[in-house]
């Protein structure tokens, strides 16, 4: 396994709230400084508008720094997946994360299988693995069914058990169901906290090791059951709420969470 960081660990620092949003090259260099081995460029819209020169530069800088690049998007339309496969080829990427649903297309199991069967052959040809993420919009059992029915060595699951709590799926059950299909892991801790006056809860991120994520059990299950555990990269993400102190406070805390998470993973090697 290699250990890396997603654009989601820079959520606020690349947002419109940032005085100068970080670029992909900024994040790449920061990941290298923090000791990260992988940069997952996930749901990062600007990458779709990069021209050949920009993609070539990003690939070259990553190679110079010794950081592996991965991609992430949403949707399983064959044309869209082909578009990301072309970007992957330009960047030398061998892993692309996606999700079954987009804002305007929510295929069920049968349609998902049909669409993926149209697209996955090209991924097989190029040696690129496509990972579908666990999340609350799709039952984990349905996601597993889709992957098993398509039955491709280049299709698997991106495990992020915290996403599924909103569907009332227990993280341990999500891990158990998906472990034999896992090709990538998002390491994101999470916790509930009481709202003011004890009226309800807030479900949000937590620094790694302080929340409800049973990291050790999750990684043990993946190591035992995943089809190729050695190739399953662990990617740091966060659910950090905006802080009352504004951007500077939020950005600094985001940096500290990221530094803590990747340091914790690397120490556990």
C-alpha cells in the first residue's frame, strides 16, 4: 500500500472562499513536503480544462517529486469515463475513482451494469483500474452487486465507510461487504457531536484517530480479503466544517489535520 492525499483534504483551500485558491501544482508540492506518496485529484473540475501542456507539466512535476497521480470523477456514462481515460493517459494515471450517480443521472443496478460493461473494456486495454466509491446514495449491497456482475479485473470499490452512515449502514458492515472488492481506501475519520442545547447532532469529520473510524479493523479486512491488497492505496480526506475564525483559521486547521493524518499513516507502515 502507498499513502496519499486527496484534493478533498484541501477542500477549503481550493474553494472560492480562498483568497488565492491552491492549484493542482500547489497541492502536489504540498503533498510531497508532507511525505505523501500519492495525489488523488478527485472531483477537481479544473483538470478537465487542462490542455496538453498543463497535463504534461503536472505529470513531469509529479515524476520529479516521486508522487503517483490518481484521478477522481463522478458518473459512469461511457463518454465521460472515456474522457477521464484520455486524461489518465496524459498523466500516466492507472487509477480512476468514480461514483454511480451524478446530480442529473442516477442509474439503478441494471443500468449501471450495462453502462460499465460498455466502458470497462477500454480501461482493461489501458491497464487502468476504475474504483466506485461507497456513499449514501447507493446501497452498499447494490454497489457490490454491480461490481461483481460486471466482473472485470479492472473494476472495484473505493472504500469510505463514513459516507454510508447517512444511509443508516454501519461502517463495520460496509467494510465487511466491500472488502473482497476494494481497490482503494479513503481514510477519513468522523464523529457525532451534540448541537447547542442538546437538540440533535452534527455528523462531521474528526482528526484521524479521534473519531468513530475503526481504522485498524478496516485495513485488516482489506489486507485479508481485497483482490490485491498491496496495490490498495490509502488516501487521506477530511470533512472539516468551516470555522468561526474565517478562512485563515479554517485553512490552518485543514493543514494540521492533513499533516496529522498522513504522518499517522506513514508511521504505521
